[in-house]
């Protein structure tokens, strides 16, 4: 699967982030806890280099908790504190203001020593599309001020939002990078919903995802779709099995493969299948 996509508004956002960096004290980088490596935009990392960075592993309710804590330690060792949150329930959100204040402490001390009045810590919230930046900000602010929706590309312009714990948060539109490093990265971005559905083949992504879950979390499939005995060798055949269990049939009794692919991806994304993390810190090259 070769996806190449970098719409004009993403290039603009990248420039905007570069320009606005001087306005903020720290960067809060939102990653998807299911794919902490693939959801980290190398391009934005380069642009925001030099700013203290807090890493937030969002959607941790959908990720494997053991691997999430491995990722937290991994990032901390690399020099960025990281914390897992679930921006739907708010779990983990309370830790964020303290961590952000700590990262900005040096800058605040410098401002105070030059006689400036105390002000909220200014944080730029960055991340790929649909990772939950606006949800995270709304949870932190305790009100729905940032626009959200379950598809990539919702936030269009930047927006400042005041939150408790003396934070000023800048919401930014999601940015991907001009070319994905490899097929595994684009597959994971598509499977988790970071890329718009009209630019990849949902059926291919569903087959790939099914193959990955068959290998890595087989018990989740057995539990969800009540499959006993051996799995079929081919993922396409496995989709047929799921389709029949679910009664997703076309007139004439054939399995509606497109529909099964949609349902399967939806159940994966909503957490109904279980909690999955698609990459571990050990696999990471950098
Ligand atoms: N399960 C789960 N879903 C989440 C979480 N945070 C956000 N979501 C879902 O992710 C979707 C996207 O959230 P947004 O906050 O709009 O994402 P965004 O990063 O602002 O997206 P863009 O503005 O398009 O870049 C929404 O449908 C949320 O329901 C979370 O912690 N857990
Ligand atoms: Mg948004």
C-alpha cells in the first residue's frame, strides 16, 4: 500500500507551527498510544526542535496497557516526559498541568527574574489528524471549546483555549508528512483512522489488520467472533468466517466482503475487539 498525501492545508499548518513556535513555552505532542512510533510526525519534530516537549499518549483506553507503560519509559529515557491519557473519560488528564508547568519552570523563572508578571504556561498542542488533540484540549479545559469529530481534518485554523492549572493551549490542525517512510507506517495510520478513508482501500487495510491480529492477539478474535478451532490460513477467508458469524450477507447468501471489512475496522477502532498496540519501543529504529 503506497499512500502519498500531503494536502495544501497541511503544508500551511506546518509553516504556521514554525511561525507560532516563538509564542509558546512548551510543545505538547499528542501521539496515538496504539502506534506511538508511526503517529510521531518526524517533520513536525524537526520544526519544533529546541522547545521542551511533553508527550501525551492519547487513546490509551484502546491500547495495550503493558506496552503503554513501556512507551512512557522509552520517551522519558529519550528526554521527553510522557504520560498516557484517555481524552474520552478524562483518565490521566489531571497529571498534565503539573507536568507542563514543570517543563516550563525554567522559562517562567527567567521571566520572573526579569520582572515580568506571572502568566499561564503557553502550550502548543500538535499531532497527526484525528489523534484526539481537540478532545484532549476540551477535557483539559473542562468545556467543549475546540471542535471535534470522528474523522481526520476537523480543526482547520489555530485556536487558543484557556485551561485549568494555569495553561493556555493552542489547538492546531493535524499534520501528516509528505511521504510515509514505509508501507507498515501507512497501514497503521490507515487502520487507526489518521488518514481520510477516501484515499486508501478499506478492504486491503481490513485484511492486513486481520492478519496482524490473527498473529498477535488471536484470543481477541476468538472471543469477539466466537471462533473455535484453527484459523483459516488466508485473511480473506477469515473475513468470510466473520461475515457469516455476523450474518453480513448479500442477497443470494454470499458474504458482503465490503461490509465485513467496514464492520471489522469499526470494531477495532472503537475498542470492541480489545486493546491493541501495534508497535513496541524495541522495534523502533531511532
Ligand atoms: N477511544 C478514544 N477515542 C478518542 C480519544 N480522544 C479522542 N478520541 C476520538 O478521536 C476522534 C478525533 O478526535 P479529535 O479531538 O477531533 O481529533 P483531532 O486530533 O483534533 O483531529 P483533527 O482536528 O482532525 O486533526 C473523536 O471521534 C474522538 O471520539 C481517546 O482518548 N480515546
Ligand atoms: Mg482537532
